[in-house]
C-alpha cells in the first residue's frame, strides 16, 4: 500500500510539472532597468498617534480589504483543511482504515462546493450547465454515502482504534488559531446573499411580528426562502445593535431604488449570528468528543 501511495504522489507531481511546462508564457523582453526612489519621509510621530492612525485606517474600506487579504480565500480554506486532515487525522499506517474514507469524502465535498455560485453566471453555456448537473449530483451522492457510513458506524463501531497524531497541546493551539481565523473571516468579510437576505427577513419579522413567508416585499426572493430558526436567531443581535427599530414604519411594499427610504438592518448582526452558530457547533463537537473518551 505504501508503494502504491508513493507512486500516486509521484504521478501527481509529474503531471503538475507537465501542466506547468505546457502553460509556460512566451519570454518577455527586457525594456528597462530602474531603481526605486522615495521622497524624504516625515519624522516619526508619538506612539499613541501612530496607533490611533492605524486603527482609523483599519476601519476604512482599504483597511478592511487589508484584513481580508490576511485570511485564506476559498482555495486557501480547501488546501488548509486537506493539509490538516492529512497531518492530524489521516492514518498512514493503515490506509484501509475506514476513517480515511470518511475524511476523503468530506474533502471531496469541499472541492465540489468550490466557486459553486459561478454557475449562475454561465447558465447560457450548455457545457457548464452539464458540469453543474454533475457537480450537484456528486454532492448528493457523497452526502448520502457519508450518511449511510455514519449510520453503519453506529451499528458497527470501527474496530481500528484512532487517535490524532499531534499531542493535546498542539491540537489546542491549532484549534485556537483556526477559531481566531474563522472569527476574523466572519467579521471583516461582507455577508453573502444568505446572510444579507436572512438578516433582512429577520428585520421584517421584528417589524411586522410574522415570519417573512408571504411578505409582499420578500415574496419571490431569497429573503423568504430560509428556515424560521435562522430568522429568529438574528433577532437578539439586531436588538443588541439597534434597540430601537431602524425604520419608523414597515409598509408592505416600501419604495425601492432612488426613492427608497427603507433602511437595511445592521450587517454586523448577521456576522455575529454566524460566529455564534460556529461557537455552538464547536461546543457540541467538544461535548461529543468528551463523551466518547
């Protein structure tokens, strides 16, 4: 098995090198040689002034973009999760360990979800429509496969023991670093369509006292397409950030466009709600792991 794994790795590396060689760009011409020059820099201000200026800059769009560049993007998250799975959980001593299959299924699901919203921009291309069908079929198949394996594991526990490769302190450090990374990602990145519309639906729930299903403003939009728990979960954060309603009234169909006077809810509410769900999930994993010890 080790020989087969080594052969697969070598084949993958050779294939990537071959692709890189094929995709080489034509040689560029040297057009100039220059040395960077700078104007005279101003004297250093007091430390308090430096900290105040840096904090002010971080709150600007450029500062938020700087913080976003510090965090992994979709591709970075995929490769990070793969590296962590291999370093921490993958059993290289027993490649036939069924847990290895579970890990690979979860990693495959992550790769299938990569840039999945791009399909909405290429729906007029038949090739990409076919690819979208394959991707969603693969997601369905892998999810069902993982569920079946989980149910089977309940009835027949794995006979091969498993322990993470790093020690307890190393695992705690890695977990803490990942929690900080996830929290920063939720805070500095703008919510996607789910976060925005659920937050808006929660505000309509708060203003009108009913769930947004059938709301004349949101009917036919993603704002009325999610589960009731998501809307309710946003309410505490909206109340904490804006104790008073942000809109004096909430008509059935407020004016939109240039004539709009209807204010959207604070985006920070959906960010904090995302972080809260993440922490609840981590706590549940910790409790489940403690019971299995």
